[in-house]
């Protein structure tokens, strides 16, 4: 790994992000592990809304996910179901 706190860290071989510095969370979507940027923040913001209705939670999740991530139009439904399931799983682990 090259770089430092001032210039940022990078892989000295390929120049990309070193594996130990990757913070993008992954969710299983349509059988594939998919990175979702800002997922912890998104879950926190939606959780603050104290929504109980799954449809409302799913809408808020997707609205925020699409701000930071590309979601293929044809995969919107599977993204929604996977993110809602992950949100519920994390919410139940907190309680």
C-alpha cells in the first residue's frame, strides 16, 4: 500500500483502493454481492423516520440509494427487496 493520510492511500501495484480501505457495504442482490455506497448513512437516515410501513421504508431506502448509486431500471424491484431485507436485519440487530 502506498500513500499516507495527507495524500490518501492507494495500492502500490494497481493504484486503486487497497482492500483494507474499502468501506462500501455489500448486499446480496439477485444472488450477487453488490456494493452500496453510503449504506450505513442511508439506513441511519431512514431509521430516524420511524416508519413502520414496509412500502414507505422501501421508498425512502431507494430514494436515498439512488442518490449515491446506480440502480438498473430492470433491477429496481430486486434492489428494493434486498435493501428492505437488509434494513430489517440491521434494525433487529440494534434492538
